[in-house]
C-alpha cells in the first residue's frame, strides 16, 4: 500500500471527513515511522536532516462543526506520530516522547517549515478527524476550531508511551549491533516495552497482529492513549529494527 495514502488517512484534509484509519493503513504508517530510524528512511528527529513529506493540508472553516453537527475531538486516539503544518506542507514525525509543540517549534527554529524563517510563530496543537495531533501556526486562540479541528490539551499517556517505545527501540538497536539480530519478536516487545512502561508506573496493554501467519518480527503499528493500547504489527521477512533512535538517520 502506498505510504503517502496512509499518511493522508491519518492527516486528512478537513473536508470531506476522512475515512477511519484501518489496520492495513496503520501497518503502512508503521513502516513509514520505522523508516524514521532506518538509514534509508524519510523521516528523522527534529533538528536533523530529513525529507519533509509534502501533503495537501488546506485549513478551512468547519461548517458542520459550526452548525453543531460535529463534536470535535479533544483527545488523541493515535499517538504513533504527529504532524507539523505550515503553508500546505506537513512534516510528519514519530512520537518519541517529545512534546509535539516543542518538536514542531524546533523545526521552525531550524528553518525547516518555511524558507528563511527561523522564528516559530505561536503554535497550537489540534486533533484531526483521525484522532491524530496536528501542530499549526495559531495567530488567534480559535485556530484549531477555525480549521475544523478540536483543541488538544495534552495527555500524559501520549508522551509516556512515545518515550517508552523509543527506549525499547534503543535496546533493540543495541542488541542488533552486538548480535546482528534485527528481529523484534512478540516476546522481545513484551519484555522490553512492557518493562519500560512498568518503570513509568502506567498500565498499557500490548496487542499483536501478525497480518499474515508467517510473520514473527514486529514493529509498532499504532498507539492509543485513550485505551492505553499499543498495537504491534508483523513485518515480512526477518527484520523489524531500524537504526539508532538516539542519533537519527
């Protein structure tokens, strides 16, 4: 499945309403996020070289919401990634525990959002129809609602799970460096991510979807901070571990 289509499903245009993100879309999204920590990937940590994914994002007044037909989301139901938006360009970053506002501010200050602009404008964190966080410039207090999105007040579990997933990926990378084993099995995830979440004194549940019966290596497909569920998706082949999240790609 085309990765750009999957990202458009997670960060859709405000109108018409996007279809829900289905499991196979999440699998494709997971592959793209994994590439953020792979030498040939398209994404990277803030302040590091990366290729911005240009998606058509057109802010528009949500007429249905204004008419009272729609209840805008205020909680993120998808925490695997978030988007930084400016002038029709969306940079999608994997959630690694960094505040989305702080991460997007870093992109602005690095000159990655607009040419020759290194000062971040006021920023607002919004929730789109797919339940994902979108950070946009906010000259007015109602910027999110004007764009047809709800305002995100933040969720403690959002950053907790991002940080825990990053810690698990770091441990898998270190193991791969010493053993050459780049396959994170179900047991690996239960031990590493489960322990990491327990150390943070939170109770998340892990769900595993092989997608196909012969898949034994897993990567993160989706994270839902409202149900505190991490869904791990089976990768084809014998690899599901990318490069070191501490240094980017």
